[in-house]
């Protein structure tokens, strides 16, 4: 013993334990995850809503481009406003939802009255008509309104620390609504399989740390990708003959 007292050096404030790099700062509040990871999670959800938009064509028994475009503006707003204050994100999401419906109705040949109907009586109109629903701009606008709102909710949940898989819930509910409104068509298995893949990929990007941290962990778990591919193949093998 030399008499020299050895003490533990306290970690540098703002550094991640076990590393010399600074920790990711909270963005727009202590409940918001790192910006790069948030954007990846939002992008994965966007793919999921594109699939739901394609599936929503079953409500009208044919493909509608306006339905595919429903998640575009809410996703762009969410990506641009990551790290901004909550009220600003809410304003951006609301504006994106309204603009999505306006564009869908206009592209469908509708006018101002159809835009109002899309927000007010559109859902009632979908429920009161036989399948397939008529291709009216107000009805298309109503579906877009629901899909765009669902996208905005998922995107907001995706950037929060305490909601790892919760952003998938609005996506699932939106898809269930599509199935209900196109019930005579039945479940289209290709959409369900694709959504399952999206959900599995989303689950890999847990809302902790930074994107770099998640990629390091995923590289260490090389068994995940083969297992995912095997799962997709098995589900497809079972589901395709059934459909």
C-alpha cells in the first residue's frame, strides 16, 4: 500500500455508460428518442401504410392511387418536424391530414362540398353503401382522412421512448377497417404477409439509444434475418393455397 487513495472517476455528464461518446440528447422533450432512429421508425411505418393504402382499393374493388398517397404528407411532416416541440408537430400533422384529403378529393374530380363531406358524412356513406362502394371523391376522401390520421398518430408514437410497438396499433386498426369495409372480398393474404414483414422489421428498431446503437446490436444478432426469412416463407407457403 502506498497510501494513495484510489477513487472511481465519475462518468462524464452526458456520456453513455461504457463509451466515450456523448449520449444522444432528448429532442423536443425528455420523452423523445434520437432523431436518426426516430426517422427510420417513421420510414418503416410509411411502408406499412403504403401497403394498407394498396389494400384499401378493395373497398372499391379496384386500385385507387389516391389511397396510396394518403400517408405521404403526414410522413413528410413527421420527418421534417422530428425534434421540434409537441404543439408544432401537432400543427404539422393536422395540416398534412387536411391537405391529404383535399388533394385526394381534387384528384378524384370532386369539389369543396366533397371535401367537407369527406370529413363529416364520408364514413357514414361508406357504411351505408353496398360493397363495392361507389368510386365517389367524398368516399375516397373519407378513407384518405382515416389513413392519414392513423399515419400521423403512428408517427407521433414512433418517436416516443415508452411506445416501442405501440405505433403498430393504429396501423393494425386501419388495416382491420379496410378488411371490414371490403369484407366480401375476404382477407387478401399478400397484404397481410407484407404487413407482418413490416411489423417484424419495425420491432428490430427498438426506441432506445441511437440508430448506430441499434445497427450494432442487429449486426451482432445475425440469426434474426434468416429466421425472419424462414418465417415469411412458411407463412406464404401456408397462406397462398388458402387464398
